[in-house]
C-alpha cells in the first residue's frame, strides 16, 4: 500500500490537478497558519504580562504613595505622602498580621565602582524578609541578615549584570565596591529572569537611610499575605489602605496618593483575562479548523466526483476497490499533511519575523504551542482522510459500468 | 472460453423494471472474432458489460474459462478483469493527465509489475501500434484514431484472453475505422478472442461471426456475411 509505485501514482495525480491541489493546500495551510499566529500572539500577550509581574511573590501586597489629588480635611492637594519607619512599624505591629514584610527604597542611577571599573545601577534598600516577597535566586554568598539591619552594615547583594560588567573575572564575594562613593562589601550575588532585575544592588534599608540621606523615609512597603485567601488579602489591603489614609489625611477617593496593590488579586484578574484569551483562541482555532476541514471535505468530494469515470476506467483495467480507495485516501492525507506543514512553517516563520518588532511591555516571546498545532494538523489530516474516504467508498462501491457512465 | 446460459438482466425503473437481456444463450470459443449488432437500445452494450464483468446480471449463468462468474467477489472480479479481459471503449477512456505511455502501462501497475518493466513493455506495445513516437503525448494531444490505438495498446498490455470493444470505431472516420479494425484483426490473429459491439455492417463484416440482438434476445447468430444481409428478417429496417 505504501510502496514507491503508489507514491509515484499520487505525485502524478496531485501535480495533474494544480488548481485542486492549490485549493486544498490553501484551506488547510491557511487554517494552520491562522491557528499558529493566533496562538503565538495569545502566548505573547500572556508572556508579556507575566514578565511585567516579574518575580514578585503572588501572595504579596505592595504599598506605594504619591501626591494627593484631592483636598481633604483642610489640606491642599498636590502634597506628597511620605511613608516613614513609624508607618511600617505601626502597620506591621498593630494594623495587620503579616508573616513577612519589608520597606523598600530605591536610588536610581547610582554610581557603583570596583577597582577601575564603574557603572550606573539602581541601589535598593530592603529588609531581610524581602527575598520572600520577590524571587531573588542566590548564585553565591548570602542574602541580607537581620544582623545587617541592626548594625547598619555596609554590605550589599548584587545582580549578575554587575558580575559581568564590573567584576569580570574577579570573585565578587568579599570584594569591596563603592556605592555613591561609600565603600560596601559584597556578600552575595543573584541571578533572576528578566532584563533589568539583574542590575540591582541590594543593601540593608537601615544602612541606606543612615548612609545616603540620613532619614527614616520608606518609599514602598511590601507585605506578605501568607496563605490568606483572596478574601483575607482583600481585608489586609483595606486595613493598610485605611490606616495610611487616616494617618496621612488622604481623601478616601484619592487613588494616587495611597496605592495598595494586591498581587493575588491582580493575578486572579489576569488569570481571568488569560482564560478569556485562551477561550477566544480556542473558539477561533476551532472555527478555523472547522473551515479547513469543510474546505478539504468539499474539495475531496468534488475531486472524487470528477474522477468517478477515471475510477471506472481503473476498475476496468483491473484495479481493486482497495487500491483505488488507498490511492485517494493517501493522496488526501499527503495533501493535507504537506499543506498543513507548510502552513505551520510559514506561521512559525511569520511569528519569528514579527517577534523582534513586537517587543512591548505587554508582549514578549510569541511562542508557538507545538502540541496544539500538531493536534490541529492531525485533526485536519484525519478530516482530509475521511473526506477522501467517504466519497471514494461510494464511488468504488458502485458497479464499474456505473462509474464509467457517470456524467 | 465464454459461455452464457439464460442470462437475464433488467434495469430498475421508476415504478417497475425494464428488462434488457431476456435470456441470452451464447458460446464464444477462444480465438473467435465476434461482432454484436442490433438496433439502438437492443442491449448490445449491456451484454458486453456483463461479459466484461463490468456489470452484473439477475439470473442465468456465466462461465469464463470454465469458472462460474456468478457470485464473484469484487476482488475476484477485479482479478479476472486484470488477467483475462481487455477493454476498448467508444470514447477511448484514456486518463487525461497521464501520457500515452503511462496510460498503456497502467494495467500492469495493477498486476504489480515493476515500473521499469512496465515502461519497457508499454513502449513495445506502443511500437506495435505504430505509436512509439507519441509515447509522451497526453491524450488531448492525440487524434481520435491515435487515442484508440493507445487504448487498444492499453487493453493488450496484459496479454488478455479476450478483448471487449464497445463501438471502438464509433467516434472515428471511415479511414481511421479501417485502420483500427486492421489492428483488431491482427490482435485476433495472435489468438486473442475479440468481441466488438457495432451497428456498422462493414465493421461486422470484418469479423468472423456476427450476433444480432433484438430487444434483449439473440435473433441471429452466424457467419458474418450472412447475418448482415439487409433483408434478414427485416431487422435492418429497425436500425
Ligand atoms: N443504467 C441504466 N439504467 C436504466 N436503463 C438502462 C441503463 N443502461 C441502459 N439502459 C436501457 O437498457 C436498454 C439497452 O441499453 P444498451 O446500452 O445495452 O443498448 P445498446 O444496444 O448498446 O444501444 P446503442 O446502440 O444505442 O448503444 C436501453 O433501453 C437503455 O435505455
Ligand atoms: Mg451501446
């Protein structure tokens, strides 16, 4: 059945009907192409948004402040709401019961020097718990200790970009660097996914407050919600939000001055969005597949009809029904398989060609889901085989003379 | 070689059935050249198709080479068509997208003859038909007579015992008809049984034996020159 002779026969009939071959190819190839591109874009969107989340723990609440936009209790708008150590202390001790927390303060574009090398990196002041709130996989040395906080030690943990750019061959652990002109000792380094997360230099928050601007200011606060469910984390958000608004006299409707973001809730929201996108892709993909399958079925039905007399002739020349059936079915399979593969290749090529131009905050790595695509291709090939088989079976079942007389 | 006993066949028709063969008794020996004549609608093609296992029959018996053909499976019928029978049609029935050579070689494909061998034998057969210079032509690039030569070459390629031809000259002019009949006579001379359906008297005259059908029964059967007498039982006037 699958010998060389059959293939030569098939190659013959396929090339003998270029229009039909092109039509089948188009309906299958286009179907797979659209599916691949849709899947790719969907994944690109998902990847983009997930990347935007970075490696923040899912069960964390981020507290940020800004300028007021509404007057409240006799206070003018456009006042900057600054969190301080006392806020953090009060919130973590009296307002909520968070298993882990950290204040956070950031100094962008700080000059970091090592020997003769120097570069600009963000310095981030955090507390030891911070590594529970954001994923910072250590590659060497240690993370910041409570001891470092208490003693306001001049130690830092650096991202892997600094290893490449400053330390080069040298061992970073134990090396001394200057942060804004002040000497710190490197105690650890980490490597995380993503682009710029690896340029960070982490120092104890207390050290930063003391050494760089001698204040008790905290820019952000990150609180862990532990294993609270969405309900619980919402309550926590409300408590923190309410406390800060009261303490700093911020209007309850002022959305800029106090911003408490619940990662868990946002994750849940994006999860819903992705489910929606996936469903959408499935529906579109399903219809594309259906259209492709119907296209193939139509074309095969016409083809077999057109070839009814030929089937009669072949039978008169001694062909068995089986040989005619397998000819048509293998032909249908070969046609759909080749066109589907072409659609897949062009789809992947298109995604790869477009990807570099489509990098965006909410779009990254539009990868192809091979499993889905191959399944789709298999579905179309089976559809092709069936849509060749059914009319062919009808055609070979009739007596040869009826096929010969067919008009 | 071929023996029909009381063959009856009718076509189903809206509200009944149309009897077409009404008890045909016929024996054809190996090496005969037989013409089947009769007026239009008398059942000539139907009879030939039954003989060629392209169509079935309702009752009666058919022995081909001593084997009963009644209740033959589809696969067995295909084998007999492949090994015993060769067909020549009025409308040639060449496969349009295959060249002359490929058309001639096709029956060998169904006998599982290797490709090289197929090509070689097909080329030889085309040569015998004087068509070797047209081997790579598509049917659409051939004249009617040339197409029929290719079709005859295709019917002969498997060295069948019987050639069945339904009005092989029906679509050809008289000169070409004569040439095609010449070829068929040569085929017959090599020992192959040839059965030709025709309604042209001069074609029948080139056969050895003529059978005349009328309304589904054989009304005359004898040496060619004798049966086609214009006055023979008034059959001519019904043509
Ligand atoms: N498939 C069919 N269904 C119904 N009736 C048919 C069918 N084929 C043939 N007939 C009828 O059977 C009768 C014999 O047909 P057949 O083709 O054998 O005639 P014929 O002798 O070959 O005629 P012609 O010389 O015109 O070719 C005709 O009356 C025809 O109408
Ligand atoms: Mg006829």
